[in-house]
C-alpha cells in the first residue's frame, strides 16, 4: 500500500489527488543524521565545537557575530587559510542584514519564505556578485519589511546603483518614492482608471502635479483620517491562537476578534505581535498618538 501511494503521489498531475495522499504523510528527522542531512564524516569536522549544520541553525545576526569572533579563536595558520573565506561569508551576511533579514536562520527552507523575503535574498546575492551594467526590476521589495528597516533596504538599492547598475522599483512606500532619482507616476486612478503617465521626473514634479493623486497625498493636500468610531470587540467571537511556534513565531498567544478589521503589526523579526487580546499593544498606541492624523 505504501509503495502504491508513493507511486501515485509522484506520478499524478492532479494537485487535488496529491493533497489527498499527503494526509497519510508526515515529516520526521532522519534517525541517522538527526535531520542534519550530511554524512558522519562531514559532521565530524568542527570549528569552535560546532559543525556546519549546527552553525546553520543560527539566525543570520547570530551567525554574523559567531563568524566575526572566529579570528579570536583560530591559530595564525588557520587564519591565513580562512581569511578569504571569512571575508566572503561576513560580507554576504552583512548584505542579508542590510536588507532586513537578520532574523532568518541559515537553515530556513525557501518554501517557507514570504515573497518579500525571497526577493530581498536574491537582492543580497546580486550585490554580493558585484555585477555592473545590469538592470534590476524589483516589485515592491518593502513588502513585509518594518519601517525601521526601510532605510537599510534603500541604502542597499542605492549601493547597487552606485556599482554602475540601473534599478527600477515598483513601489508604493513613501520613503522609497522619495528616495528615487527619477519617479514615474501612473494613473490617474487605479485599475481600469490607470494606464497613463501622470507625472515623471523629480519628487517636486510629482508633488506639484495637480492630476496626481499620489502627489496630493505626498504634499499633504489629502490624507487618510483616523476613524472617529471603532467597532466593539465581541468576546464571544474570537479566534484563539495559543503557543504558535513556527518560523519566526516564538510561543505566540493571540486572540483575533471576528467581524472586525484586525491589524497585526510588529517589529521585523521580533516574533512578537502588537495585537494582544484583541487590543493594540501599548507601545504601538503610544507611537500612533505621536503622529498627526
């Protein structure tokens, strides 16, 4: 029966059948390598009492610290051997940190990454390659990125430009728009109402273009008002998530009210939600109160 199910799973082109068979499957670590996916001979090689698989379980920020401190552990002969390798590793870790991915672990499966995370990993790889004369087209790289990391991402894009490349970014984030050397505003509306170039050139051109809806929000003529009335939470209608532990989540407890517009926000990579028991986190409320409506 197992052989039959395996054959059907591999041969079928129907996603519905594959999902049905998946109900009888489960993932578990290999008994021999304990999920490290390497031979014993490879795992026997250790630096600072860690093998390559154990290093890969570290987050990018922790790995950066570990690799940076290796010079204090290695002998002179080992330092000469590792010099160029460590330089490459530290530079690539720096690139990943600069695009706001310091919280990811090196062993993270690519299928669990968000679209924005995948795009920023590819971006970091391109910077590390040192190519010039290349045109890069990025579709909303700030998606899923906390505002505090926007500047690091923008500085990375600027560095890519300064290497001698062309960077085209499709973006709606204000900070990213204002950082552009040349801005093309499409509109005048969204969807079927778009398709025309409303403004192109500098940020001043965009802000002074009366036909640009984007420009009107950037120059302060228009704004999104803070709602005067909030819907009440019905404590009888809640989705309760207890001790969520997956990828970036570390023991998350949260109650999400039904029938409401619920916003969950947080600092990138913290694994902590700002929505607690159906109410906004006090730190977020304090930050919002500082800002004009």
